[in-house]
């Protein structure tokens, strides 16, 4: 079997995603976008079981899948979804002195992510996850 395109083109797709995240967040650099996305992923991941997280990761492009699972502390139990403001503060606390995530960071990442996933598969998966997952990734 030949190498799947998602692996062959992963770097280009990853950079395109980060550029979309920059656009939706009004940030200016790939490094800023990376930290924001990492914070959003970690905030979301904290609220899922391991099984749910693996299912979610499998809907992501290759490099985003890797970012989602990186530095995962498997000992922590899931916490409840909070308000968007509470979860945004959590995003902003990642590397606090080097984090430029705006107040709309979760929305910005959700908008960018939806351009780079199969939305039908993504939404179907979200409906199967813990209560709050759909709202977390809502762009409405």
C-alpha cells in the first residue's frame, strides 16, 4: 500500500491549519498559534476519558493528532466542562509568559479545525462524547 496522502502532505496541512488559526484569532506568528492550539487541545482533552480522547484524536489530521496527545498525563481523571470563559483562562495559562491566546481562542481554533477535518465525521464523534463536547467545538 502506498503512503497515504495525509502522511505525505502532513507538514503543509499543519502549516495551513496554523495559518487559519492565526487568521481567526488575530495572532501574528506560527509560534503564538501553536501555543494557543496546544492550550485548547489540552483544555478539551482534560474533559474526556482516554477512550473518548483516542476517538477524538482519530478525527484529526496527523500533526494535530500528535499535538493533541503530546505531554498527556494519563493519571488525571476527567474534569467537567466549564463555561467558555473558565476554559479559555485554562488555555491562556499554558506557558503563561509566552501565551497570547485571545479571549476567543477556543472559537478561533474551532473555526480553523473545522476547515481541516471531515466535519460530518467530526460532528458525529462529538455527539458520542461527554456532555459539553459539542458546545466546546461550536462555531455558532
